[in-house]
C-alpha cells in the first residue's frame, strides 16, 4: 500500500514532467477517481506557478566577460602561490638548517646548555657572603662543631648544618631543623673535666678562635637563597678535633685517657699535629657545593677573603648608623629546602653527582663525586662516644614522665609504618629514673652503637619524629596533670558551694515563723 | 576561382547548440583559447542565476560567477567528456555556492547575535504586501538543501537528472526534496492562503 506522501511525491514529479509514460498513465487513472488527489494536484501546480513567477531573472552584467578576461590575464604571482605552502616550507627550512648545523657542529646544543648553566651558576654565585661569619660563632659552637659535627645556621628556626658520614663511608652534609645543639656549656664541662687553669683555658679559647674565621668562611649564602658549602670543612673538623685532643693530652694525659682510649693518644704529637693543621689550612679547595632553590651543583668558586674583610670593616664602621640595612643584608637569609627542592628532585639529574634526601625537616646531600683533600687524620667517630660520656650532663632534651609512673617498669611501643620496623623503649632496662635527660644529637651515636636495628629503615629524621611522639606523650601527661588540678579545684568549689547551701538553709529556717501546735477539738 | 577565394576568406558560420559544448572544449584543449569566451557567453547567465537563486544575494553573484569560470578555465584541460558540460559547470557552481555558505556559517559563529534575526515560522499577513515578494521571502526561508533543487527545477528548468548531478545526490532524493520544498512553501504561505492558494 503506497503512502499518501509517496503518492503526492509522484504528483509533484508529474507536474515536473519527470514520470515515465507508464507512470503517467497509471497516475492519470488514479486522478479520475480521487477528488482529494485532484485537489492536491491543483495545489502543487499553484505552488509551482508561484515559485516560477516569484523570482525575476537577474539582470545581465555587460562587464562580466571583460572582468573575467582581465582576471584570466592576471596570473597569480609565484610568491602568492608559495604563500599557501609557507608553513610547510618554513618547517622544512628550519629542519634542514638544524640538521646541517648539527651535522657540522654537533656540540652546539651542549654548548648552549653549558652556556645557560654557566649563566645560571653565575647568577647564584653573585654576592655570596659567609653565613657563619654573621652567625657570630662562639667558641662553644666551634667546640660543638669539633665533636658533634654541627654548626648553627638559624637559631630562630633551629636550623643547623650537620656533617657526617654514613656506614659506607660516604660523607654528607645536611641542613636539619629542630635538632640544633643549644648552648649546653659543653666546652665549659670539657674544661672543668680537664681541670684547666685560667691560662690553659685562654689557650683553649685561642685554639678555637684560630679556627673560627676559617670555618666561618666555608659556608656562603646570598640573597638568592643559595647555600655554598666548601667540602674542605670536613678537614677543618678533623684538624680541629685533633688539635683539641692534642692540647688536652698535653694538659693532662691521665684525665684525657678517661675520654680517649690510650692507643689514640700517641697519634697527636705536636709535630704530627702541626703538619696536619698546616695541610688543612693550605689545602685550597675552591669547588663549592651550591644548594639553590632550582638545583644542586658543584662549581669552582673563590671567595675573596680580603675583599670581604674590607667590606666588613666598612660595614662595621657604618653599622651603628645603619643597623637596619646591615640586618637586611645579612640577617634575613632563609634556608628553604622544602617543597621546591622536593619537586625538582623528581625530574632532575642530580643523582648523577649527588644523593639528595629531602624530608619534612631535613635536606641531606651526599657528595661522592667531589674529592675532598684527604689528610691522614684518624677517624674520630669512635672517640665521639667518649666525648659523649664526659658531656652527658650537658643535655638539652628533657623528657618528663608522669609522676605516678615513678619507679615502675614502663615501656613505650613505637611502630614505624609496619610492625617489622617497630621497637620497644624500655625505661627500666636503661635504668631511667622518674625523669631522664637525653640529648638528641646523641641519637646518632646511639643508632650506631646501641640501637643497631634502628638502621633498618630509620634515619635521624625518623628518630626526630620518634621524639616528637614522646614529646606529644609528655605533653598529654602534662595535660592530664592540668585536668587533675582543674578537677581538684572544681571539687573544692563544689564543697564550698555545699557549705554555702547548708548555711543558707539554716538561715532560712531561722527566719521562718514558728507554727503553733494545734489544740485537739473537743466534740 | 574568385568565389573560391572569397569562400576561403569568409569565416565559417558557427551554428552552435548544446552538443557543441564538446567541440568548443576540444578546440580549447587543442590550444584555441578563444573558444572559452564562447562557452562563457553561452552559460554565464545560467550560472549567475543559479548563484543568485542559491545565495539569494545580488551582490555576490558576479564575484562567485567569476570564481566559477576561473575554475572552469583552469580545469577545462582535464574535462573527460563523460557527462554534459553543463552538468559539470552547474556542479562547480553549486559547490562554489556551498563553499560560500559554509564560510558564512563559520563567520556567523564568531559574529554577535542580532536581535532582529528572523525565525522560520508563521507570520501574520502584512497588508498591501507584494505577492511576489512574500513568496520570494518564503522561498528564502527554506533550508538550502530543499531550496536549491526547487529553484533549479522551477526557475532554471533543469531536469531531475541534471539537478542530481549538480548537487551530487540520487534522483530519488531530488524528487523527494522538491516535493518537501513545495510542502514547506505551502506551510510558510498558509497565512496568505486566501490570496495565494
């Protein structure tokens, strides 16, 4: 059955004379018997007529052919034809030029990279000043540097520069937060232990002072947040330690033997010592390690001490008048190794030269690629244990136990990520009393000697977090004390309130009129 | 002898019909570029009208017609004599118009919307309006794919076959589109039913 739409479509084709003879015959037969069909045919015819009459043919343009002829004569110039292909031609030309350039000068990219590198390094090397010079290193700091390998960077933020070597003998330095050796009078205790006279104390101070300026200029900083560290500082550390032990040995060999095993004492003859100290001071290592917000690299850099001294002299003359400017120049250095370095580390090529560990409060840089001038000085790490023991009373970390735990065998359990790396901290086993003092920088030695298992997955930073844990615990205990005090106070107040209420009841009874007893009614 | 010489000097009378398009093209291919102007002369008005009917814009007619004949001139050497020259010519013309409409649509995307844009739909009968103009406006409102075959048929008188080759679609589609165009036109002219239909 043909739809109306198709039938009407045939009608439309019929009026356009587009049907075959057979189709026309068939359609005309149908038209005879269908009024509706006839009406539709008429309607379509009217629409066709309207369409044909509605649009006038466009007027002729007498200049059309002339214009076309002119258009045909004007041949498209070659540069217009080339214009269509200009992007392809451009890319091809650049590619060919690059290929030719690289063929005959393959080093050019390296040169450009090196040039950019040198520009960058020059930028970060500008205006470097010794950080430790302005940190006003005290003799105490120098003493702590000798035995605890630590120098203060920023006392406000408790940041320090820690030097050390890992179990593989790789030397490293790290900028550490929150574990700075505070003024614990280590030097004074050391002097007292050796029972030094005032002259000997002066000599001790003189030794420390003589190293102070040299050590101070080993760490440079500038206003672009760059820290430059001279690896030679390790040798200064060794020489200083040897110098101090040698001095102590001369003062009192017997007392020093309490600190240092006898087999080490023979190493520090005055002759050997002088040779070592001279070797350290004359060893010029100008290859600094630069820590910048963008990268870590090692570059040759010579710090002009004389020029700096002159500048400092000038500054010190103007200091009284320009104190603010002075602090702006030197006082606002911010060691910032957090997010920026951590992000950069992901896709940097530092690993070729440096092993860099970045934690929330630490930035450690191993430097296997840099040759530090080796001087024959024995390893002091073993001596450090003994130094620790004589300065054990000079501690800066305090841990408070709750009062009620006094004398009991308490233990803390601490798990790091998973149970395999956990450990128990048993107080009784260490003979701890109700409170004990411990020194956080001693933890490194503890780690080596007593807690060998700590090496499995722990680093100093993690240990710091352990102590945070304890600190939190101690604060919670102190909070418990506070609550207890508050509860006691509240009890007292409640007792007072009860008393006051009783008193009020009594007064109220007194003030009430006394009711007369009723007489019996007689019936 | 004299008559013979006279006959040689006189140009041969050129009585051309549609079939002669092929011979003109052949002569053009052989190097006689003057035949191209004859082709232009014969077909320019048809081409101009198709452009006008398709785009409904007087101003564009000559520019696009120029483009059409320039394209024909460049490509006439590769004409394959498989179909009528007019079919090929109309196809080029319709394609040029389509190109232009495409460009206009792209431009409209980036042009700000106008408040006075007319929407397709019923309108009340304006008084004293010219009937031809009303129908013309109604045709202009038809979609391109319906309007072009309708006008090629009713104004230019092309056959369904020629239209199908020009707009590159099936004859059945042309037949259907022309009918749908007429139905659409009837709907658009409903407000004027009494006067027109």
